[in-house]
C-alpha cells in the first residue's frame, strides 16, 4: 500500500499505520484521513492481520487538525459537507483491535483520533491536550465527549478550557493511556502488545471490543445481556474448542486467525 501521508508496515499478523506529515507535526488533513480510512478498512478485511497499531513520529502523534488547511473555511464550507465527521470516524468502524502508540504531541484532533483507538501506549515524551479553544473553535471529533468519559469531568474541563497539556505520567494516572514506556521502547512495546492480541482469536477479540464499546452506549443491565450473548455464542466457535482443549491438555492454544 502506497500513500502520500501514511507509512505502512506489517510484522507477522500486526499492521502498523504511521501518520506521516513530519513537517507539520502530522497535522491531520483531509487526504490523510481518507488514506487512513482506506488503510484501516483494508487491514480490517485482511485475514492475515489480527491487530492494527496506529502511530505517528517521535515528535508528534498528531498536533491536531491542519490549521493552515481550515483557517479560511466558512460555516458553509464545513456544515453541508460534515467536514471532519465524514472521514475522521472510519476508525470507529474497524472491528479488529486498534492500539495507539503515542509519542510527542497528541493534541486537538490528534488526541480525539487517539481516543478512538482501543487503548493507548504512550512514550514518556507524549503530551496530550485539547487546545482548540486557543484557536477559537470547539473540539469536533469527540473531545468534549470521549475525554470526560475517559478522564472524568474535572480533568476534562481543565484541559478543554485552559488548553493545558498533560504529560504521559498524568495521562496514565487519569486513565487516558494504559502504559507509559521510555520513548526509545515505544514501538517495541506496542508491537509486543499487538503481537499478543493478534495471537488470540480474532473473532473473540472483535466480540470483546464490540462489547466494551457497548458499555458507553447503553445501560449496565443491557450491556451485561449483550456481553452474555457473545459469551454463549463463543461456544459455537472453533476458538473456544481450541482454547479450552489446549488448557486441559496443558499446551499453548494456537488460534491461527480463528
Ligand atoms: C497545521 C501545524 C499544526 C497544526 C503544528 N503545525 N501544528 N500546522 N496544523 N495543527 C506546524 C507549524 O505551523 C510548523 O510549521 C510546524 O508544524 C512545527 O510547529 P511549531 O509550532 O514550529 O513547533 P513547536 O514550537 O515545537 O510547537 C509545537 C506545538 C504547536 C505546541 C504542537 O505547533 C501548536 O500549538 N500547534 C497547534 C496545536 C493545536 O492548536 N491543535 C488543535 C488544532 S484544532 P512551519 O511551516 O511554520 O514550520 C483541531 C480541531 C480538531 O485539532 C477538530 C476535529 C474534528
């Protein structure tokens, strides 16, 4: 796959998508988001891939939506075309696990994109924030919605209203990221985590992802019912037969894309 604004690599059953506009700190523009959607859908459909890693550069995961590209926009340029929404949320349609590996600036739309990943591993160099207020706009891809659900109202309001950045340690304390690692170990750690995920049953991983995401859209009782359906359905999969027979035989389970 060749893209203008992305770099693509695969490692066994893991695909790595790297945002790649280094001169603009990976500012997210329309072309990059179209390409990201294209790459994500291709890997989601690829039977040889079990997990996707989304990352940026050492300096920036992404410093936000491209301010230069949108500075002259009018309301009429944005609302009718649903600017941003129409091609930013492809990642939410991906059914396989997506791990975000974040180093450097992760701001504005970059932080919103990161929050659409299933979990985040951060380099100790990572800086998170929603500084949109400083450029006279609100967040537009979930910053006011996913951030308070993730880190709580007080911290979210603090970040959204003051535009201050938090470092990786604070991001881990607040639950925005699952792990912090030294910057030079980021990709090693992200690939190791993704390789573990990709070695599991892709069917079960998808079910877990769907079930967890359901928790944010429904009541607890309905969410547990939803989960229970997947649990029962798992008994109809080869993954359950392999996983449980391997456990009883005291051998490692081999899911091989089941
Ligand atoms: C376009 C950007 C950019 C952005 C950085 N650059 N962020 N270009 N859009 N969001 C460009 C700079 O213009 C500069 O280009 C180059 O990247 C390096 O940036 P510097 O500012 O020189 O670097 P530094 O001094 O290290 O400061 C880094 C920074 C700062 C703190 C991240 O660049 C910054 O504040 N960026 C904007 C962050 C932001 O406001 N994000 C929210 C955007 S609104 P040149 O050509 O001069 O070298 C948004 C809405 C999302 O995201 C809505 C989603 C629906």
